[in-house]
């Protein structure tokens, strides 16, 4: 695994760069956030990298900041998220904002990202919400402004709703998915994410699933 490259920036394109290190020119795909921080050509550059090996090719992805690479690796753990889509997500939204959207189950923000539909947004929340806690402890979560306090507190309401559904005999995964859908409905209607309302809507969704 190539985890770090330091060398001379030979060229930069819309999708990546060529970095010369040890006499070898490495083609490295980078997100827009890294492109914006690149030095002039001919200058030294350090990239935190992730190597993806396929049968027909080796792809190297690079990031100016370590937290961006670690977010990239987290995204790859979500079902249906490949390197290209993960890189696109980090080009559209910085890692902290992306972490905040996933942690708060903000589907309205996630579906606006390139290549993300409703189901993909739900999958990001279900697969990564718990895994993001360690990332946020290490790299810092987005500060919650006063007007966002209700949204941050809504996470506890969603967790309580999931626990209630599990207590009713539903599997953790189906309970989590139903609560995500219920939260999205309440958000779209401009309503408070109260535990009782979440459970009621989630049960309605689960009823549809089992019909």
C-alpha cells in the first residue's frame, strides 16, 4: 500500500496530478479540494494516498489532508460506494460537512451531491453514521451553531426511536432504515423530530415493507 507520496508536481489536470517521486511519475487522482491547494508546477508536494488495485489497473488517489483520505476510506465501506463516487463526494463537499450531513441523517443535503439518489443517501447514513464517531473524535465535528442545536439534538431522538423499534422486535438494520425515512419525512414537512412521531412514521414504513 502506498500511503504517502512526496515529490515534485509535474502537471495538474481537472481529475488529478502527476507527481514525480524517486524518478517515477505517479498519476494521482485528487478531489477538487486538493486541486485548489496545489502549489505551482515544479514545486514540492506531499499527498496522503490510497491505492486501489483492480484486475486491469492500479488507481492511486491522493489528498492534501489526512482527514480527507480517512473520510475517503470510510466512504468506501458504504455499500455501493466506489472510489470514483467517493472522490466525487469529497469534491462536492468537504469532509467535515459531509460527516455532519451523514451524522445528522440530512438526506436533503446528501441527495444534492453528484451521483447520490435517495437510496444511496440512506445507505450512507445507515452504513457510516456509527463509524463516523471515531473520525469526528480524531478530526473534529462541524461546530453546531445555536440555530442548529435542534438538528443536533434530533440525533438523540432518532436513536431513541431506533431503540424503541428494536424493543418491538424489529432488526437493528430495518429499524435504522425506517427511522431515517421517517426523519426525512418530518424534515420535509418542517416538523420537529420527536421520538413519538419518528416511531409512528417508522412503523408505518415498516408496515409497507412487510405487506
